[in-house]
C-alpha cells in the first residue's frame, strides 16, 4: 500500500523554482507522486502561496499551466470554516499556515507531512519529515 503524503508549499516551490540545495530531494518526492509511487496531497491554500511567490519567475500563462498540471496529479484538500476555526483555536502551532497544512493532512488521513519546516509542525499528530528523511524510509521511491 502506497503512502499518502501532504506536500508542504515549500517542497513544491523547491521544485518549481529549482531552489538549491533542496531541489534534488524535493523533486524525487514530486516525481514519485507523478509516477504513482506515492499518493500526494496538496492543501488548497498552497496554490495562492505558490502563485504569489512563483509569479516573479514565471509569466501568467506558464504559471497557470504549472498549477493546472498539479491538479491532474495531486489530490487537493480544501480549506473550510471548520479547518480555519480549528487552526485559529490551536495555539500549539505558532504559524497559522502550518496549522492549516496540518488540518488538511489530518482531514485527508495522510501518513506523513513532507516539509523543510519541521519545527513548524512540532504539535502535529501526523509524522512530519524532511524530504531526505522520508526518502530514507521509503524504498518504494525509486527515482
């Protein structure tokens, strides 16, 4: 049975912006989702965060195509009133956006959250790993 992972925005940005030295491991996880070795989940609010940051590198049309391509491969977990309220009431997370990511991962019943900001998820009930940590634990990722 393949793992279900929520991919934090920073991992997607590593791939789209080819941010070194993070690109290699982030892209391996991204490619494993594309190849069906992992079930990847993206929180819906990651799209506006990616748009805001990546628009400095990509023109409007290219960025739209990139984000549309994500929808064909990844599951998208929505943000709703319940998740927002739960995140606002959860003072154990210092970063509201990380708490929303966590809410989405819990709602989708993800096995892992993959991020480079593991400190932001110390209160998560889901196992949180850096890309390189996840890759060491996941022999099914053959890329």
